[in-house]
């Protein structure tokens, strides 16, 4: 539920201090968690990779703060120095931390609400209308767009992790999403 509060589940969300992605990871934390952030790729926007990294970071913080969720979450949001210098009670007095923890609690309640499940199912259905395709070599977005008749803006919106005009082949396990109705054209284009 934390990414709902942090980014509204928008992988392209950019925070006030340059945090990015679903988990609002900053550059230094991203590098510490071994995520690639450069002019070509921003793995903070790759939901699967960023989620694994963020969960790892949260687990480390929970261990460091002996299971104190308030301290761990505040360290995630404001940095460990912030959490180290204040007691849990003092942290809860800080307006933006208190607000984000309140939003987290509300999000948990909303997602458990039966009425929100149909919306979640619609989102999952939409997501399942796309295919994940492996790319074995670098592909230029403009060439791909022309070859299969796919708008570059839609391509970028669906694949926000790839920042430049190309998509690097064999780049970790970052998936490249393509609409199901474009898959046949993509496969037909082959190496073209």
C-alpha cells in the first residue's frame, strides 16, 4: 500500500527532491540498492525491480529500528539521520510524516473495502491486455513505432523506465510492454 501513498501508483511520478517511480526512490538510495539511473534507463520506474529494491530497503530499516514501523517508514521518507535523531513520538508530531502515515492507513482500509475490488480488477484486466516481449538488441523507438504503427507517446507512457530514444537490448529483466493488438506486427517485423 505504501506506493499508493508515495506515488499514487504512477511510475512516472517525480517528487520534489527528484525522487522517482512508484516507490519514490532518490538517486543516492537507488545507487545504494544497485538500480541503474542514467540518461538511458531509470530503473526506479520499473515496478518489479524497484519494488524488490524498496522492500529490501524497508526490511533493512525495520531491522535497524527493531520493528518500529514509524521509525522505519520515516527513515525511508526522510532519511536515517532524521529517524535516528527523534523518538517515535516526536516523529509523529512532524506534519508531513504524520500525514503520509495517515494516508497509508486510509489506503489500507480502502483497498480492503469490497467496493474497490472491481476497480482493481479492471486495472489488472487492462494490464493483462499487454504483452511482455524480450529485446535481444537495442531498438530505436522511432523505428519500432513506424514498423508496427504504435504511437511513441503511448510507448513511452507504457514503458517509462526507458528514457532515451532507444531501448537497450538484454537490459537486466526490465520488461518491455507492448499492446496485445500490436504483438503480431512486432513479431512480423522480426529483425527489421
